[in-house]
C-alpha cells in the first residue's frame, strides 16, 4: 500500500482539484481566528492540501506537536503560529514530493512568522519509535486524513500513545465507514488513494483505540461524505462514509464508561478565541460561567490536561453514583420490582 499512496500523492495529485471525491477535502466550518493564520501560508502549500477536517485544537502556546502525514505542511505552518516561538512542530511524511514542497517554503514561512520552529522528517507513522523523540515527550499529535492510508493502524495508535506526555492528546480527522469495507474496495488503488479503501469501520476504530491505551475516544465533529461521481458511487456500493474528528487523551484513571461521581466544572472563559464557551467534544459544549455536570472521565480530561487553569472544579471521586445518565450506557436491570414471586438463587 505504501507504493500506491506514494504514487497517488506524489505523482498523480498536483493539487486538491485533482481529487475525485470530497473525502480528502476540508469541509469543516473554519473559525474566524484561523483565517489570518492561513493567510500567512504559501499559496503552493495551500493548493496541495488534502485534509478532511480541522486539526487545530486550542491552547497550544509553547507545545511540542507532531503532525503525522504532514504532506506539504499546511497544518504544520498553521500550528507553528499557534505554538509560537517557544513551541516546536515536527512534520512527518513518507512522500518525497510532498516534503520537497514543504521544505522549499520553510524559509519563506520563517520570515513571515519571525521565527523558525518547524522541522520536517521523512518516515513512516507505523515506525514512530525510529524518530528522534523520547517516549512521553510530545504534548499533542495531530493527523489530517492520513490514518486511513496506513496498512497498520494499530501500530500507529500504539506509537502515538508511547510518544505522548501524560495528559497529552491525539487530535485528528479521518474517514470512517458505517460497516467493514470489503476487499474489492480495499484493493482499488483509486478508492484507497481517495481515503475510502483504507477507512476503518467506526466501531473497529473504537476498539483499536482502547487497545492502544486510549480508553475513552471522544468524537468532536463529523459529516457524511457525498459521492457525486456515479462511477465512484457504483464501486463503493451501499457503504456510507463519514469524515470525523476525534480527540484521544493519554490519561491515567479513565474508565470504560462514563461514571457519575457528582462532579461538575465551571468554564472561566479564559481560553483565547473561546470567550463564551469551550467545546470539548460533540456532547460537551460548556458555556462560560455555568455549572456543567460531568462524568469522571470528562473531569479528568479537563483537570489533568493543559485546560486545568481555565476551569473551576467541583467534587472529587470519593462517592460513586453509578453510570452517568445520558452517556449511551444504561442500567441493564428492570427497576420495577413487580416481577412475580421468583426467589433468589442459592
């Protein structure tokens, strides 16, 4: 599969206009604060961008960030401005042609920003242990529509977990299928290059992430992909594909389900570009100043990460109230005690 991807992204595609589907296109709503950052990125880098989401988490000042499958560097150069001169961005890609464009404009961007905090590395995201990075040394790892191209996604997730600091996160966008993709689709070079053939069934991804150590994957946003090309639609059949952004935290103490400890948080409104609300994920849109009840996992994702200073925390883990209502898991037993005269087993 490496040869297919290298050929497709190194030789077949010269710009995003050459893509045959919308799978590898960023249709996320762009926040206003990001537009000035993109305006300072070289036009050739922007033209050869194939991402499927927005991988720009907030509160990055001074962070060390690794971008997997960085391509020509659009996200690298955007994040470089977000971490500032005290931060560091490493862009990893296996395609020589893409990296050549990224490197070609490195000095241009350093002049635009007033500092150089960017490094590009040729390599494979399945072999992160071969990078000159110590375990637990990276604050945030990002990836934009690249995990689906990997022939060993489990190795990628394990490598990511190894490199992240405690409290760090893997924040990434990718393409997922609503069922397992058949071999006919997997082995189609065009569908693979267009981010469809290698897409994971979403539930398989959830299990894979947990096996790698990311106990509670959080979905940030998603959108269905429309196949406007009849020939492509015919080749994929009834499979539904979605572009989705997830954040996976490396945290001790996370539980498989959302457990209720009577906790709550109050967002102070102090994060840059987010004065009115903080969005942790699709189900946690936290309005400034309002007491917001949370499960134990969400409490840790805010208390034990870079977000802690921006919240007030209510409660602890001293008393457990059962499963957190509304989190997709419910009590399996009947609450009605009028079930007849059945005796307990002995």
